[in-house]
């Protein structure tokens, strides 16, 4: 049963998975629905923000006290920690619940690592799913690099949040299924690499944390109607169970 919170709701699970929807208040359409259904399929812990919108949301000015980007943390290079005083206090509660669930989820893991899965949505004409795990393809080749070696890293110094061999397997599996039905590609970090330490997916490998994390950006083509949503949840469930 869902438990209401100041940011939305959470639910206890019985597996190594923690499903998170940071932008389910109206920024990433259907991300909350996908996260909830995916959590049911995986017996996963669940954390959903359904109240706080990003600053650029068209509805943000109507409720200024509920404006915050829950996927943009504040990392201090000097202190090497996250600074919550610069964010809405409810956002700290959100990540404290994620951290608590991640700790609990370890008991169901063979390697003592929780697996935190972030669900987002985005718009693209040619990509079905973009995978974010602190890494990016090099010129659409099969080579994947993290911020330590990729020439496009800029000022980003986040870690790779999942072993590269698993990222490649997940990408290949999803691309096969998305290509068949929608003739769309699946990418790694093409639009959202998740290699900035401000990204939520990085939260799990800093400040002494040592879990795996990954984010799935779902394009509009895979969430247009119930049939598309059912298929998206099905292929994500199958892929996660197979490789994670």
C-alpha cells in the first residue's frame, strides 16, 4: 500500500530494486504510471514525486512553493558532499527515503548492492529509450565511456553507475524490442548521460554509497496510449529481470 509523503508517495518492496520517478508532477508525462507498474512487476520499493515541478514548468508560477527539480542536486566540489540547504527541504526528504529504501533493498541482493532505477520521459523523433548510467556512446559506436575518458565530458566528473558490460546488454536487448515495434533506436547517454554529480542517478555512488543505479528516458512514442505503455513496462520488466 502506498504511503503518502510531503512530496507524493512511497511504497515498501521486497526485492533489490528501488523505482524512482523524480518528475511525476507533470514534467515527465506518464513517468509516475510507468514507475508504479514497474514496481508492481518487480516487487520493488517505490518513491514518486507528484507535487514538485521543475522551475521551467508552465504551471510553476501557480504554486511557487512547490517548485524544485528533483533530478538536480547541489554537489560541493570543495566539501565533497551534497548541499541540501540550497534546495527545497522536501527534496532532502525525498532522497532520504530513497537512501533508506536502498539500504533495505540490499538484503535481497546477492552482491549486497541495491539497484535504483529512475524513470523519466522525453521527446525524440528517432530515439525510443535513452539509458543514463554516467556514460555515453562514442560517435554512435559500440564503445561506451564515462566522464573520465569521454571527450565530451566538459566539467562533469560523475562515475559510471552500472558496469559497462551490463549497460551494453541492456541497450542491445531494449533496442531489439523497440526497433521491431517502433523502428526507433535505443541509445546510451545520447540525450541524458547522467554523468554530472548533480544528477540523481549519481547519488548512489558518492558520500560512501555503493549501489548500482540507472535511468531510463522514455520517448513519447512508447507512452502514447495504454497499449504502448503496457509494452514499455513489459520490455523494461523483462530486461531488468534478465540482466539486473
